[in-house]
């Protein structure tokens, strides 16, 4: 019976200690309730104070940081109320050691988190911009703390870690409303180069998608091709990918019509064959017999 008596004594001690902790536990619960109310008020206050100044993701970041800070402070007070021997210094020391271990375990997560904060502060990349990074080309639909959602032009959604956007070169195609695009057009060697240039210029300037007010149309003879003199035609149009495709379609069609009307040849590749010895040419007459001739 001695073990049973020891067990009952331990249970009574445990029950007595639990009863003694009831006031402290109730006070700790009240502290947590007050923390929840304060954190909710801080979140609403921060969101209302910076609503019109920052993008939604950045407002959410500030609200979350403020709420997390209030919760950490409230949890620390509640722990000290329940366990009076615990001091803030001991808690901070424990948090320091724990944060080092967590930092090594979740290095990539924290890297994306910090990169996300920096990206959210950037004004260059906004939701709705078309961007290109490491072969990912599409429209930015959402920027969060850890990742960015990019909708590619074929409709597929790519979730990009923010660390990749932070470390790699990032092209923002719609940073400006207008963007320059080019096509190459060739005319035959027998044509007048200056006349061909003016015909191409008139055709391009007449296109609706070409913005002649931003920068003038530029046409330069770029090189001697295999069967043509090649012109590089450059003009400014909308910066979205669909604007580029639509404008290139209109410009190419206009150049083709303009050169056709002017009687200027757009050549296809020519091949000249040279033989070391005379070749025998076979021909068939109407009767079906085959003759041969040597040129």
C-alpha cells in the first residue's frame, strides 16, 4: 500500500498547485484577450493610416508586423504571470538560441521573406506589369511576402519565389507606356535604296498602332543580305505584348502593300550554280523521244 499512498500524495500536491495557479491562469487569459483586442485595433489603425499611400501587399505587411509584435509582447507578459520565476532576460535568451536554429532550418523561407519586403518597397514593379525573368514572361497578378504570381501570355500561372526576382536581372516591359520594336525588311539589289526607304517610311507612319509623337520612325540600311539590301525599321508603340504583336502585324502588312504599289521587289533567295564542266541537258519532244544537247 506504500506506493499507492505515495501516488495519492503526489496527486494531492498536483491538485493543490493547480488550484493555486487558477488566479494566475485567469489573469493570463485576460492578458491574452486584451492582447487580441489591441492587435486587432493596431491592425485596423495601421491599415487605415496608410491605405492610400502603399500597395495592398505592403499595407498587409505593416499590419501583420504590428500584430505580431503586440502578440509577442502579450505572450511574454502572460508567461511571466503564470511562471513568476521567468524573467524577460531568460525569455529573450531562449528566443535568441531558438531563432538561430530556426534561421538555419528555414534559410530559404527567410530569404524569400526578406526579398519580398524589398520587392514590396520597389515602385518599379507593380501589379499588372508585364515582366521577364529567367525565362518567365508574363503579367504580375499578385505580390506577397514570400512569392509573386506571374500569369504567362499563354494563360499558365507561375509562382515565382521572391528570392529569384531579387537575385536575377528583372525586365519590366511595361515600365513605360510606350516601347520600341523593330522588323527587318529587304529589297532587291537592283532597286533604288533611297526610294525604297521613303516608301517604307510612308507605309509605317500611316499605321494606327505606330506612335509618331513619341519618337520618329527610324529606318536604317543594316546589311547586305544574301539576296537583298536589308533595312532595320524601328518605331514606338504600346508596351504590352499584345500591343507589340498587333503593331508588328499592321506594319509588316503596310510595308508589303507599299512596296508592291511602288513596284519595288522584295526578293526571295536566289541560288547560282556553277559547274566545272559543260553539262548535258536532256529534253523530251512531243513524240516522247528524248534528245540531248551540250551547251
